[in-house]
C-alpha cells in the first residue's frame, strides 16, 4: 500500500505553486477539493485521512464522491466539474511518481465532465442603477465607501474578487483617471474611470484614513473588504433603492448582475448603430409597438 500523505504534500506545496506557478486562489481551490475527497474516503473506509493509501482512491470512489456532492451537498454541475478537475490534476501528478498505479489513474482520468446549463444573467436599467447609486447616504463614512464600491463595480464591469483586492497603487489620476486591474487568469488591464466614478473614489479616499492594509476598500473594522461583505452592502442598498424604484422589487441583484450593466448597454448601442447603418429604425420593436396609436 502506498501512503498518500507525502504525495499530496508534494502536490500542494511544490507542484502547484513552484512548478506550475498556480495562484493562491487556485491552490486553495485544489486543496479544498482534495480535502472533500479525503473526508469522503475517510468515512467510507473508517480511517483517518493520513492513513489513506493511493490504492484506495479509485474510479468508483471518485464517482461516488461526485454523486454525493450533487445530491448530499446540493452542489451544481459546475462545482462538481471543478472538484473533478482538481482530482484529475492530482492523479496526473501521481502517474509519474507511482507508475504502478497507471491503470487506476487512467480510469479516474476517463471520468467525463458533466455538461452544464448557462443561466441567463439579468441586467438592470439605467433608472435602476441610478436608484441603487443614490441609495447610500453620503453623509456617513460607510455610505461614501459603499457608493464608491458600487459605482466602480458597475462602471468598470469588475468582478468582486478584482476590486476588493485592488491596492491603493492601482489608481492613476494622471493623465486621465484609471485603475489597473489584475483579473482572472492573471490578465492585466487598465480601465479608464468615468468622471462620476472618479469623484466617488476621491470622496472615499479623503476619509479612508491610514490603515495597515494596502487594499482600496476596507470594512468598518479597517480590514480588507470581503466578497460576503460587499454582497451584504449591495443587498442593503438595493432594498432601500426599491422604495423609490418599484421595478427593483423581486429582482435578484447580485454583484454579477451589477457588472453586466455596461456590457448590455454597450451591446444595445452597438445594435442601434448597426440598424442605423442599414437604414432601419433604431428604436426597439417593443418601443415602436407601445408608441403606436
């Protein structure tokens, strides 16, 4: 029997961060996926995770784990595929260290990813966005921060993970206001800021004060803002904005929905320009029907 402990240690501490240059987020995701696997195997065989052997991690066990994730934990197919990808990456690593397990590894690698549905992402109208931006009371420190966060999120179409980890040095005011973002997959981009977005950010920086963390947005405890914290802030202001904008009632406004505003707005203007070039009426069909006598 081949102990699994030294191989998993080498995979997480050497293979991912040093040899492949994986980010900290990727390492954490893979570690959690393997943790779920070892917890499941530990319960199946009645032994501590440190006592597991590689021979016990076979294709039937992995298939049972994937079924447990969807039925027992209520995970989606996308999450199931993420966990499977981490397990496959580990087994590819083991192939070169324990050649005797090649057949066992091939069976695990042959497990297919499940097809997933692409849900339709909602978007907000300009009046709804404006109502959400005006919801924070700009007389308080937290409200100035909330307005700056929400404005930056939708105006620059940023993921939550992108702007809550942006440092103070990411902002540039000359020659034009902009922000440098390190996005998903370590892709870097520099985004110009709208005039109102820049003003909201400057109003927040005036009262931000000196804190130990270098990130742009901090909580009331002067710690880095978290994904859960921003979601709570957004939900609170959406509920307040719904009192003045009834169309927000019943809408699920998540940070992902917020960042889709600019994309939908840009697509709408692009389609209008195409219709104008073809000599067609740029007004949407449903608007023309509603305006008909």
